[in-house]
C-alpha cells in the first residue's frame, strides 16, 4: 500500500481511529479511502478515552505509536489531538475541508453517547458522519431470538450465529492520498499515557505484542501449532495453549473477521480445536450482544434480584487479593501474572473472581474495576460479563454454589506447579525473572519484598466455601 498526493477534486475524509488500529479489514478506513480524496487519520485523546484505567490507557498509547509508524512507512501520517471529540473533529474538518468522518461503530454506553454528540455536531455543519462495522462479527441489533428479543443464554446464541455469513476480510487500501498540508497535531509523548503505570509499564512492555504485524504473527503461530490441542490445553495454566489474541482484538490490531475466517478454514479442514476456538470468539460476541441490549451489565447486577446480596465492599482481605498476597498460591500466581504480563490466563480469571466474590464475599464490582485498571487486553463487555458470570448475578451465570477450589483447580490445571512457581517467587528456591518482575511492577507503596516469607492464607478454603454457601442460602438467591 502506498500513499500518494491527492489531486484536486475529491474532498478529504477523516478516519477517526479509536480502538481499530489496523489497516487491513478496516471498513471505516476503506470507506474513507474510497472517496478518492486525501485521507486524514486522526486519534483523539477525549475524556472517554482518558478515563480508561492505567494499563489499558498505556496499551492504547502503544497501539497509537505502532499505527503511526505503519502509516509513516506508507507516506501517510497520524494526527493526534486532545479534547472533546465533537469539537476536535469539527475543527479538523473545518481546517482540512473534509466533508466526511468515518469511524468504527462502538457499542459501550459512554462511547455511544459520545458518538451521538459527534454526529449531531458534524451533521449540523453538513459533514457526513459515518460509523461502520468492524469491532465485532455481527451487529447486536441484527441477532435476535425467535420471539424477536435479545439472547440471554450463550448456547442458543451460538446456535443462532454459527451459520450466519461473515463478510470476508477487506484488504488494506492500496492508496492513502495525503493532503496538501497536514492538520496540526500533538506529540504522543506529551500525553504521558504510561504515567499511572509507573515502573510496571517497562515490565509489561516486555510481554505486550503491539501492532497489526504482531497480531498477524500471533494468529499464524497459533494456527500453526496450539490450535490442534486448544480444546484441552486452553485451560492448562502451565501450557502455551491459547492464542493470546485478546490483547490485539481489544485494540483492533486484528479484525475479528480475519480471525473468524482463519479459524473457520481450519475447522473445515478438520483441524482439532478449531470449533472450540470459534465458540470462544462467539463468547466475545455474546458479551457485546449483552452490552448492547442491557448496558447496565457494566455497572450493576444484571439480575436485580441480586441487589440485596450481602457482598462486602473494600476491606483488608480485598486488598490482600489485590496485591497477590492471599496466601493461596494459585490465586496469587494469577494476580501476579496480570501485573507482570498485563494479561491473565482465562482459567486464572475465573479462579480469582470466584475467590474474591465467594471465599471473600466481596462485591464483583471491586474485582471488575481492578481488572479494568490492570489488563492490557481490557474489553469492557467481556470484563463485565466474565465477572458477573462467575459471581452469579449475570446472564447464563454459573450457579453461586459453584465455588472454585483453588487447590483443586491447581491440581487439575497446573499439576506440577510450574505456573505457580513461574509467578510466585516465594514458592521457588531460585525464583525466575517473571516471579521477581512482580516486585518490580507492583506499586512501591505496597512495600513488597521477595525475601519475606509467603503469607498465611487469608481464609481457609473450607471455611470460605461454607460462609459463602450460608450467605447464599440465607438470601435464597438461586440461579
């Protein structure tokens, strides 16, 4: 793909980049380029984006830098501006003479409200405001039950969408004409997007795989090997059995259609594990389906009958969970993995969520909010649904009495203890670099030291389970 100087005639178009940091299979970019005029890629640090947690905001900045480099290599550029989106877009359109703004459709409540305001401002100026698909496979409004309503349970949702056609991925535009002069922009370094991460940013950076090329490489590596064992290995904490594409899907460095069609081809070729992987992609879809139809899932119990459940708020035991110092090795290993790598194995996410909400009887919002600040693959819909599914009040949720025993989970999914030793320095006579990196990444205010003895359990597993079941029985909240 090459950039070219646009000739006279066609008006410029703005490509507003939000969480779609890729050139291939990007309907918004393709539409902006199809007009034939100059294409102005624009990133805005607006209040909605700036409100992200420390790790997601840092990782968003890494995606910005990678896209800027990719565009520069093709003779284009990425313009950076800060401020409310509607005002920034109107000003840039006035400055450049753009007659259209294209972006990838959002589905989370805050982004939808912002986009409505943007559309109103641009339309009043006679500028076309066009949103496009691209973040998920199916428009949530287009998938419904036989009765015409939204799905509330995953399995029927999977049956409804598994055979629905998914458009083939689009190639990257062959040309990105540059404007005669670029609008004024800001410097990414001046935004200091990693400030809240502190020393943790340097630790996590060693594990992040940033940009479109890295995402494509990650997909290819998964298809070349781990896919065949995915059905069984995806739950093994001690094996590299997952795609790890959640990081890149979260920032749109690879399109879901690209991943879907690659996995579908593998399924049609008879590859073991492909169908299970396709189901996991649809689990992500289901989360966004729920976010679209029941947006309160992000903020409060999806099932209102859980509103009176006696979960605790902030406490000393919740803080020990947060710091990876519960004295329960698998729980602590998973929490520390998050601080070291910016992600957490999905099996680990279920275990730590169950432990917090059930053994410690702490509200799921405390955990969900903490994840929203610590994960570089943070996805608002998946995060909300995952926490509510584990805790009990969510759609298609695990029953509250399904309480993960961390020791039993460790015996099954980390039988030799490799995962626990990898991230918990106190469990290894000679800790490895990742176990020690936890202490480099953790906030200094925590005062952690790998030389100190490993803490005693914050609660006995049998005691915590019994307390949780008693609270559930007293409330009569069965699901």
